[in-house]
């Protein structure tokens, strides 16, 4: 029996919908990252992008455990000397709640070219509405 290796041409990606309201950030990010990578499929191949699309709604209502809301900070660097700036999790939740989930999922993907393509399959929305109704995403629980 030969080992089956998936090919990108034979993959038919599906769309999944995850509601982040009341969900813990880490558990939500693990579920989304595994679907984007294709780890939930029997034909999973690490070197081929066979993952599915994930739409996350209600990103502003994701739950953080412990004191992460107050203590965690995101570091940004402009590239210039002294161009380092920090923004708290609370500030990012107010201004860009989508960034919190995108950053968590990105950290759970491998650091290579395929992962950068995989990250384009993640669509995050702050509110309960999204623009991908025509793709008929299947709602899944985390």
C-alpha cells in the first residue's frame, strides 16, 4: 500500500463559521488554526495547503482568562531607531478586536511561506454580521 499525499489541485475547500462570543481566545485560536491547516482532514499533508476557510464573528466578545486583559501587551516596531511602541490588550480590543484573534491564530501556524498563504483563509469580523453568506459557511462550535 502506498502513502497518500494530497495535492492542492484536488482539494475542495469548505467554509466554516465560528462564533467567538463567550469563547476563550486560546481554544478558539487552536480550533481555527487546525481547520486552516487542514489538520481535521484524513488527507492532511504538512507540505500542502489543504485547509479550509474560517469566518470568525463577534471578535469583540472573546473571553480572556486571568489578568491577561490588563497585563498582556502587543509590541509594534516601525523599523526606525526608538520606533518601538506597546499597546495593551484592552486598547486593542476597543480599537481593533479582529487583530487579537488574527494574532493568536498566526502564532499557532508554522513560520513559513505556506503559513502566510494559509493566513489569508482566516476572516475575522468584530460584530455578528459577515460578508461571506454566499459561501454558506457551516457553523461549528469550539
